[in-house]
């Protein structure tokens, strides 16, 4: 039945205002504890849609954040950071830039190890600053949120959701060391699911499966290194003995930035929703960039960005890259804020910021040079742009391996690559048609779906807010201990029954044998006595 508005203008305006007030009243309240860096931009797109649908959103972030800034889409509440100048995101930025520095293998290993310790320590300090900020916690308690959205790699959000007794939605790519599979109770056989950082595909020979199992074991130590401090923090804050894994078990919905056109097929639980490509909606290209693209002529452009966390690199490496970029006829847009290389060629434009997805969507874009973050990789797939990947850290190595295994790009070792390596790889993905054909096939598969990942992600956030969680999707495996989950108690019981049955059978047989032998003995003795 159609809604007919009154003809009187004042009545119409009043009715519209009333409808808008009612829609706001129907909206929920969402608390967001997000990681900084490129994942934040995907979260921001979700928050903008949720705000348009009438929800009230509060974002909690450290005072020192690189990308989390005030917005009309949400209320921003801050707390002191571990470092007043940079915070955890700044420490990660420093870690990535130092990872580009040359040196011996052992030197790089110990430098990375020390930086990982510092990064983990700063994350724990940030979490303490949030949880023990009495004024902020009081505000959050009084706000009566319907749900909390967080990336569990920033474990503080999960602890906060447990404290506030509100359902949580995890928006994530992965948790290092296989913690995500254990926390979600999702099966993850090492026979065909490659472990993080293993650089393997889902088709492994025997030795590769051995390597995968070894990585699975070594990841247990990484879990202790990264997450063990949170066990103590969570127990103290929640005032009961609890582990971080116990807290993760409470997640209502896992929004995974996966898509099986890129990621290898694997089992998922009912409360795990695939939303890879959530960040692919593009806007109109700004005029200044439109002018650069149009001026590139028939050769088109190359987009080059190592992500929001890396804005400058060592000069020697920058000069090698500049040499390589000058060997192609395309105009190269390079996001870079460091010292300008003295050998910068004329076809390279340095910019402090670029609309990456909007540029990739332009038909004149020929290639994408990227660090392999999931954000950028999915933008490359959405827009069918072949890639040259220079992974630096975390899941970037695995993302690069997946793109290369699909024939959609080439991977370079950023520490060992030469100008010739970069030039050859860039020319290959631009001029060899197979890379364009393969990425176009991936793009067609990725875009052929009934609902956009952004809309799907928003739907499930609203679902959790409306229904106060999603307990009907939570597997009962969470309520079992390790022995029960693997049915070891059942196998032990059955084994005991079999052994007891065998024991009774043997005893019966022995008893029968003895009876038979006893009777035969008596008969033989009685026979002898009669002959006498």
C-alpha cells in the first residue's frame, strides 16, 4: 500500500520530520575499537553506511593515531597512547621502515625481534590505558551499547566487550599464529590449509606439508609471545581468572576479509561471514589526478603505493626503484613522502596521498605496485589491475603468494630486488597479456555475487545489534574441553570396553581350558585306577 502525503506543505514537513525522528529512534548504538592503518579505511566505509541508516556510533582510539580522525559519522573518544608522539601505529610504521634497512641476516632477525617486542609491549600499554581510564569506562558503561565492532588482533576490544557484557563482531583478516581457528573452533587441517607466513599454497607435496606442520607448531610460541600478556591483563581487569582465548570464544560474528577467488578454499563456521572486497566502492577521481591520467596518453599510468604505514624508504632503495620506474613509458603515480631521489625520472609523479581505489578503477591504469596488504590486493582484484608485489610484513607475504599463484602478478623480495628485477617484473605484468587475463578472470568471479560485501558486513553488524548477538550460530564446540572436542574420552572408554571384553574373554577361555584339562585329568586318573 503506497504512503500518500498530505497536500499541505507544513503538514508534509512535520510528517517527514516525525518519520526521520522515528528512524533515528529505531537505530542502535555501536561501539568501535579498531586498529589503525589501512584496515581502518574499510571500517570507516562501514561506519558511514551505518550512520546513514540511523545508528549512533562511538569510536575509541588512542590520542596518537595516524588515520583515525574525527568524523561526522561517529563520536570519537580518545585515551592516552603508549607514545604521545606516535602511539602503537607509529611504532608499527617505524618497524616497517626499519625492516627495509639492509644488513646481515642475523642483524635483521634480532632487529625485527626487538621491534616486535616493542610493538607488542606498546599494544599492551595502550590497552591498559584504555581499560583503566575510569572516566572513559564510566562513559561507555552508561552509554548502553548494543554491540562492539573490533579487530581481535587488537585484543583490547574483545576484553572490553566482555566487561560491558555486549555482543562483539570481529572484523578481521587473520590473527597470527592460528589463534583465529582455535578461537572460532573452525577446523583447519594442515594437510591443505597453509599456515600464516609459510609461503605455501593449498596444494602441497610431502615436504611442504612437513613444513606446514612445523610452522603450525612454531606458531604456538608466537601466540605466547603476542597474546600471553593479555591473559594477565584480562584476568585483572575482569576480576576473574580468564584467558584471552576464553574471551575470543564469545564472539557473535566473525566478518572475514576473505574471498575464495584469492584465498584458498577452507571450512568456515556458521558465524563466519566472508566479506573480502568490502573496501572496493570507488568515487569520482579528483580533478588534479584526472588531469594527470588524461595526460598519460596511450601508455596510461602505473599506481605505486607501499601502504599508509610506509611513507619513506632508504635512499639507496629509493634510487633503485626510481631507475626501474624510468624504464617504462607509463606515467607512474608514486605515494611517497620521503626525500626525493636525485635520479627521479620525468615520468614519475611523487604525491603525498593518492585516491588508490579510484585510480585503479580508471581504464588507463596498466599496473599496480603494492606491498600486498589485503586492502590494496582486493582493490587490484576488484578493478582487474595486474600487480607487482613487494611484501614487507605480516600477511602481506601470504597475500602476495596467493596473487602470484593465481597468475595475476609477480612478487619481489624488497630487500634483495635490483632495478632490473623491478623493471622486468613491471614490464611483464604490463605487456604479457596472461596477467591481465588472469586478473580479469578473478575480478569477474569476485564481482559476480548477489550482495556487495559492504552491504553484507553492514547487515550482520545490524543483525547482532537487533538480536543482542547470534547465539544460534555459535557452535557447541566452544563448550567442550580439548579432550571432549577430540573425543579422546570416548576413544578411551571404547578402548577400555574392548580391553575389558578381551580380558573377560581370555579369562573365560582360560577358565574353560582349565576346567576341560581338570576333567580330562580326573577321567584319566579314574581310568588308571579301574585297570588296577
